[in-house]
C-alpha cells in the first residue's frame, strides 16, 4: 500500500539527488585534501548523471528504473590547471561548492522528511509537529 508513495517520481528524484549530494561532498573533501598534490585533477559528479535523471523524469520512467541511475565520480575535464605542476584544484571554488552542496543537501533532506511526515500523518491521523 505504501509502495506507490515511495515509487513516485518526486520521491525518487529527491533520493537520487541526495545520493549525488553525498557523493559530491566526498569529491569536494578529496579535492580540498589534495589541493597541494602535484598533478591531482579535481573530481566531480559525472555530467551524464543529470542527463540520465532528466531523461528518465521526462519519459516517466524514473520511478521504475531509479536503481539503474547512479552518480559516479570522474575527473572534471573543464577544470583548468591552476599550478605549474598540473593540479586543477581551486580552493575558493571548492569552498563555494561545499557550501552550495550543503544547502542543496539540507533542502533535499527536508523534501524527503516532509514526504515521510505526510505518510505518517496519513497513517496515524495526527500531526507530530516539527
């Protein structure tokens, strides 16, 4: 009975974006940790992840095939080398990305939490507050 709720496109989209935000945080942490490593190339989520999500959402197949769409880390091909040794990590960029990612993650956790709260309200008939 509750399976359709958790199979909705909105819920699955939020879940997949949360996965991507968590993985992006790992990439940012790795980038910051390696800011002084010669030859290190910055990591980020593969651009095709967003394209896959968009495509599945537009065709209405996201809920059915959500498990087949997974974010992966790749070297950022658009990042330019900022040091003579080939390192492509810009600390300022990483700190801004970390802050933006934290805001996105918080928003997405609110979306998922509200989904679960609505389900709980429907089951119990009581609002549990904040």
